[in-house]
């Protein structure tokens, strides 16, 4: 399930329309609709998208951290391999 699908599901489960959620959250209805389509480009960046997702989740009574983790895994690819990340943090380097 994508972030957008999750957002749409929690909104529906809360019994809110996009317009009602927009009024409660002060997030434009067009941005909410875009988020539900997994289009995060109208948010103004990842930080704003996270804020909108957090706000929507709280209003709808959903697990905010789970949806934010889903957003992170869906939208922010790793730029380095796991091995390189471990090397950078000295996890895989031998001790002197």
C-alpha cells in the first residue's frame, strides 16, 4: 500500500471528505488530493510533505509514525549501499 492510499484510507475511515479534511487541517484540498495520488510535488518539498502527512494522520486518528516511515521508505532512496553506510559509521571496520 502506498502513502497516498494509506492517507485516503485513514481519511475515509475517519468519515471525512477531502473538503472537510482541508477545513480541519488548513491544508488546501488540492494538496490533499495530490498527496492521496502520491504526488508530493505540490507540497513544497519533503519537509512540508512530512508536516502535511503528520497533520492529516493526527486529525484522522492514525499512527503518524507508521505513515511517516512509509513515506520515507517510498520517497527517499538510499544514495549509498548498506555496506558503504556501515563503513561510514565504523560498524564494519576492524578495531585497532
